[in-house]
């Protein structure tokens, strides 16, 4: 596969994951506006989803790179 085709495939997979992953997930209900960030009862930030998507993208990139060398 050409480099351009791999890049397009990687971006498509990453975009698909980000599009179908909810931006904000609250396991404890809606956030409290007066919530202290150091309080363990505060919900997890929505940035965790973005970090997971980036991790999947990097893993896919490494998998494509290693498959070419074999």
C-alpha cells in the first residue's frame, strides 16, 4: 500500500472512532458547577476520550508500519 493510502486509512479510522465516541460521559450524572477538581466525586473529564482515540491511532500507525517491514 502506498503511504498516502495508509494515511487516508489511518485518518478514516481515527475519525470514525472520534465521531462515534461520546464527547462527554458522566458516570455520576451531570457535573456540579461548584465541584472541587480535587474532590474524588467529580466526574472524569471528557478529554480522556480524546486521549484514548489518539492512543488507538498511534497503535494503528505502528501496526501498519510493522506490517510493511515483514
